C-alpha cells in the first residue's frame, strides 16, 4: 500500500482512483473514510481541550503548592 500525505483530498482521491482493489478492501476503505475523517476534527478538538485542562490543573496545583 502506498503512503500518502495527510489531507482530505490526498486521502480520498487515491482510495477511489485505484481500480485494482478487491471489493473487501474498497468496503474497508469506505468505512475508514466515513468513520475516521469526520471524527479527526473531533479528536483534535478533544486533545486540545484535554491539554488545556491538564495545563490549567497543573498550574493550579503548582500555584497552591507554591503558596503552601
């Protein structure tokens, strides 16, 4: 399997242009596109929020430890 740079167009185009794939592979790829791509933004959003929350929590803990 070829490796593609990650961008929506780069991912989707090669998947559907390659005619040599079996039906099973096509089905898996379609499922992958339908499930993974829409949730990619969600993952990034969640990761950003978790990172911000962790940063805030650590800052608070360090601040309280510093005062005490």
